[in-house]
C-alpha cells in the first residue's frame, strides 16, 4: 500500500549521557526546537539548575544553542511509524561537565563581584567545590562596548592583581582593596570591584607594554 506524504515526519535523535531523546514533527524547525528543549532540560537537571523557558532566545544566547546543538543528530524525513534507528542520525556522543552546563546557563546571572573570589573563581554555591576558575572561560562582552564590532564573547587569557595595575578603584576612586582582580581578555579588561561591587569593563589599549590604561 502506498504511503502518502502526510504520514512522513522529520525525526531528530539526541543523546545526553546514555539517554536517547527522540522528537518528531512535520516541520523540521519544530522537531529541532523540541529536541533542543529536551536536551536542555536534561542538562539542567544533571547540573542541578532550573530550566528556564526561552533559554535559547536572542543573539546573546547563541552560545547556549550551539552548546545544546552538539548533542543533536541529523534530522531525517521518514515515515512516522518507522523504527528509530539511532545510528542513521549520526548522533554525537557529546561529553560535557556539570561546570560547562552551569557556565553556559547561569554565567550571566552569576557574574557579579560577590561571586568572584581573589583567585578568579566564580562561585555558584556555598560549597567549596561549587566553583570554577574563570581563566580560560569565555565572558559575554556587554553589547555597548562593541558597537559596530561583533565580539560577543572573549576568553579570559590572564588574571591579574588589581592593586598592582590600578592606582584607584575605577568605580568609586577609593584605594583598591586587597584581593581585587582584573580579568583580561584580548580586547577588554573586567574588574569586579570589591569596594563598590561593580563589574567595570574597560577597553584594552592597543599598546601592549603600557599598563597605565585607566
Ligand atoms: Zn570601588
């Protein structure tokens, strides 16, 4: 018996840890979206963080979508009742860590001076192991600093002691407290100020050996 097109769907298969997630829809974008949501829910659950509706929306969350997309296989157009053949979808065996998930999904809200210590660790909880070091992590660059350019995010390539680089706090102009750090990326510097609790971004001056940039 001939099958009609109406019985065909787009199917997408994803894998998180050993769990296989199957989503299908007659519209490919819908199938992808529900697979992404299911992967995101599963990742949030394993990282112990709340799943946020609309987590994927907008330019600033491209990073999250890209991260989640690493778990998705290739969409296939097939008969609705066809047996799921995981291997036909080229489903990746994506390896991730709880820290990666927390960084992707909570970075924006966590990035505040209260959560950053003198060693450059970002704390997401009270426990001693509930932190990760920002060296090597990517920071979202505030859009007003990159007008006409498209930085989006930059990796922290060094962490330095603010007391040795600054004469005064760039926020409140008082003495820089002990333990204040500067996170350095290729084009920017971020100082989480301990005295006045601000996240102060500055643009790196082109000169490499001029430390007096303030
Ligand atoms: Zn200050």
